[in-house]
C-alpha cells in the first residue's frame, strides 16, 4: 500500500480552469501518493465547461469539481504551492516549495483554445510528479 508523499495546492484566480485541470491531472497521474487540492483568490461560480470538456477528452472527469476560496490553512497544509496567475494575493509561508506556472487563462475560451493550455498543464504536472517521486526516493 502506498502512502502519501507530498501535498500539493494549485492556486489560480477563479479556480475554474487551470487549477482544476492541474488537480485532475495530478489525481489521475499520482493517485493516492499525492494529496492534492486547488483553490482560487476570487473563485468563480462553476468550473469552466470548456476545461471540463477538454479533460474529458483525455478520460479525466472534473465535472463534479467546484471552485473554492484560497485559505491560509490550505497553504499551510501543502508541501507545494503552485500558482497560476494569482500574483501577490497568494499567501507565503517559509518551508513550502512555491512554483509559478505561467499559463494562459482559459476563461471565456472554447474547448479548441483550452486544449493547448490543458496539454501544457499536463506536461508541467508530469514533471511535478517526477520531482515528487525523486524526492521521495532520496
């Protein structure tokens, strides 16, 4: 039985596109080895339907996800805090690994425009999983 080796928090503004896709990929690729959550500094009303559709094309269902507000507790509970355009609204705590992924915002875009963003997030998440696994082995 595997045990959780890291916890990851994805943060974007609306928690409706980029961070939800990243959370979906990480859960899909790492399973229960990684605890994952996502939130936004100004959460939207729902996850972007184009993001849901783009992820469904790869067999990852994020349709039941809901945007959540970023809390200090969530950041404190995370080993990795990955921001995606929330700027200086993200709280900073020493001892965390902070990464800033510069990604186009999928808000208001159709699925054709969301696919390249999704694919970029997939590569970033695959690299993150490799880094987490390497740290766990050392």
